[in-house]
C-alpha cells in the first residue's frame, strides 16, 4: 500500500474529481447555513461551520500558533489573540514543539479568562516515540496553555513514509490519543501533515476514528502532490473535519511574488469543503487582512476556483510554491532529529 499513489478508494468508487469540485461551494454554503442556525452568523461576523461529526461548530477562520510565537513580544501576541477572539475567531491552533514551547505559553497567557470562548487545539510531537512521551507532552501542553483539557489533540507532522506504522504500533501515540480521551483531558483527536497525500491516506487506511485531519489546501496544491484531489474527498466521505493550512503557500512567497493576492488565496481555501482554514498571523495588520476576507464570506463559484487553479498552474506544477512538500526546509527539528536528519540550521543548501 505504501507504494501506491492513492491507497484508498472511496466506497462505491466515490465522487470523481469534477463532481467533487462542483459540489465544494455548495457544501460550504450549506455549512454556513447550519452554523447560522447555531447562532453564529450575525452580519459582519466570522462564519462558523460544523466540525465534522463532532457536533461542535467552530470559526471558519482559525489562528495558527506557530506565528503567535513569532510575534515581537508576549504582549503583542496577546493583542493579536484578543483582537481575533473579539472578532469571532474561535479556533486556535498550536503544537507542543512550536518555538520551543513559547507559542503555547504565550497563547495560554492570552486566553486566561477567555478559555470558554475558544476551541483550543494543540499537537503532540512524538514523531515515532511511544505513548509515554506523548502523555508527558500532553501534561506540558496543558500547563503551558493554562487549561485542564484540550478540545482537539492532533498528531503533528505525519510526513515520513514510516510515520503511520510508528504511530499505530503497539504502545504508540495512537494509544495515547485513546488514553487522553478516556481521562477527559482531550475531547477530540486528529492528525496533521504537509508532505505527501499518500502518507495521509496511509494513516486513514488504519480506519481509526479520527475527528479531524489537517492538510495544506491552497490554489497551488491541485497541480502538485494534491491533497485537495486525493485526501480531502476521502476525509469528507468519512465525515471527519477537514482543517486547511498553508493557504498562502506556508510563507506567503506566492503573494510576495505576485502569483496570487492574499484575498484570492484565503478565499479559495475557505471555499473548499473544510471546517476551518488556519492562517498564520504575527501582526494586527495581517489579522485585519484575514478578517476582511472571512467577514460576510462569499464562497468562490466552482468556475472561479477552476480559473484560479489554471492561472496558478504554470508556476505551481513543479512544486516551487510548496517547498514544504518536496524539501525538508519546513520540517520541524524535533521530527528530523527522530528520523536522523540534521536540524534546519545544518541542512545543506
């Protein structure tokens, strides 16, 4: 199965690519209608969407934890988080390893007194190590974030070919997910990754009841190692919550080089059938930019999405706009260390 490009075939053959694309906007609109009945869709507000089959609704725009730890100061990070929460952003992303724990610490300080207003997610970073390491990291994350439970706990950076086997091995991190849920320290569980659709599909092939799956989804992805084509339909078929990330290509280089505008890129990502589009924000200016797209969000029509994909295809097809898929430049040091690769600062050019 590891050698196959798409090891999972949806039941009954599943929807083909054209059918899936044509129904994406309708799915997003339906999610918006459902969230409105849940009391979340006031004019000018950030819309909310169902989180898969969990029964929860979350903001369609999420705030990434990595960039929070890159803010100029703890106070600056708090200002960003407070402004986002006040604007209706409920979904907060993080990971145990982000910025050596600073991202969780700063986020925890900022949400003190506001915990009930957010849906808090962080990631466990065992990278192949056992559930003992995972449970220790969970306790550290809870302490940093100043909470007694997580709304969502995800396995971070499932990116190496053997990661699924390591995670599902006896005594592995998947057992920690079960243990944490039974203990009431975690409500929902999932996994993330950015490298290759085949690795995500190998995780899904274990038929574990993940609540959420996080992946890069943007207007460049469809022409190179596409998660939109290969993984998103399968996650949707299973009723899991799709969480999109890297809407601007991970480092905004496509925007800086004029391949696409930030508004186009974020709107495209949010128009896919996802629960949340998680965006990196390290300043109030960037937050305002993203909120402007999210407020009174209008999904792109299928034809508009296809036109943008085609416009970006020439520069996206060789992967230059998604180097996190083909290089180790964007892989975390903790995971590289476990797999025997040098740290980012020691990577060869």
